[in-house]
C-alpha cells in the first residue's frame, strides 16, 4: 500500500520582522519563525495581550 502525500502542503517560511499573515495556522508558522529569529513577545501593560514588536497594539502608542 502506498501513501498519497499530495494532500499535505509545504510550510511557508517568513522573514524575521515581517508583518503577521492572515489565518490561524499561518500566524503560528510566522510566530515560530519570529521566535527562531530572536524576537520575543512582550505583554501590553494595559490590555495584557502578548505581541511581537512588529504587531501593532492600540495601547502601544500611549505615552507612559
């Protein structure tokens, strides 16, 4: 019996510092590449969400 692997897609690779793609699975692949590239998420002190530096948070423009 042979296995048909045509249903499986290849994983996209993302450059470090690029904006996140649309889609749940694609975002996780993007986040993995950002982490491997040395970027880390930081927690917004206002809303508590974790974001990479290039992801815009509505609270990030507030002056502390």
